[in-house]
C-alpha cells in the first residue's frame, strides 16, 4: 500500500510540474502575442504619422510599418536572465544628397548607441567597485579606463543591425532617419575585453580583481 501511495505521489508531483511548465510556456506565448499585437498597432500609428510628414522608404526596403514593428519587437526582446537582447539607437541627418545624409545618420546613431552602452557598463562597473576592496590608485585606474571607454568601444563595435530607415525631401536637401540595433551579449563581451586589457596595462591589478570588477 505504501509503495502504491509513493508511486501515486510521484505521478502527482510530475503532473503538477508539467502543468506548471505548460502554464509558464502558455503565459510566455500569450505575452509574446500581446507584445506583437501592441508593437503592430503602435507601428502602424507611427508609420501613418511619418507618412504624413513626408517620409518614404527606398525600393526593396520593407514598408515603414513593418520596419517599425521590427524595431519595437527588438526593443521588447529579453533573454532568459531578463536582460534586453538589443541596444537600439536613433540617428537623423540632413544632407545635400540622400547617400551623404544616410552616412551621417548612421554615424550619429552609432555614437548614440555607444553612449547607451557606455552608460549601462559604467553603472555596472560602479556598482561592482563599491563591493571591492581597491586601493585609491586602482580605483583611479578604473575611472580613467571608463573615461576612455566610449571612444574605444565605438572603434571596436562590429556591424550593427538596421531596424528602421526612411528619408524625406527637405527643400533641396534630404533628411534620413535610421534606427540601429546591437546585440547586448556582443556589447558586453567587447566592453569586458576593452576594460580588461586597459586595466592590465595601467592598474597593476591581478586577474582576480579585474574579474570582480567585470562581474556582470
């Protein structure tokens, strides 16, 4: 009898766990559906506004509403740890030609992107610094490294993803508006490499201390 009760208990536990997993999967699926629905609605609304302002897309590109939906979905994407999957940044520029304006808009967006990543990393490093026993010189080296971080990051960032691109005539010139994205995982990897290499050269800190500073 005890054996039967034990078997029944095991089956009941498994049933509860499977039910819970199914519920979580269902909730996740419903959440994604809700997010997509909202993104699509907001994208259509924004596309209509931009269309009224005179923005257009080049032949071969996705329609504005589809591009905007894509960018919003990327903004809403998170990994298993609850961390956003992408950094997104906008850039707008006016030039005598569309190609010149486009080049500058992407450059502006990339600078904005590096600024976002710098702010995120600086916050994480500052938090870790407060938990470490560092000398005044070591702390100063970390501060100095972070001061140079943005320019080095901008140089080392790989190819960005285009989430949105549109243009409109402005008198005799052309205005180009873009949104670009960059993988958070890749950004964190590059950031850690930059900071680690700099601290090895300037701080005299050992690998263990540096790893503690970069524990994010």
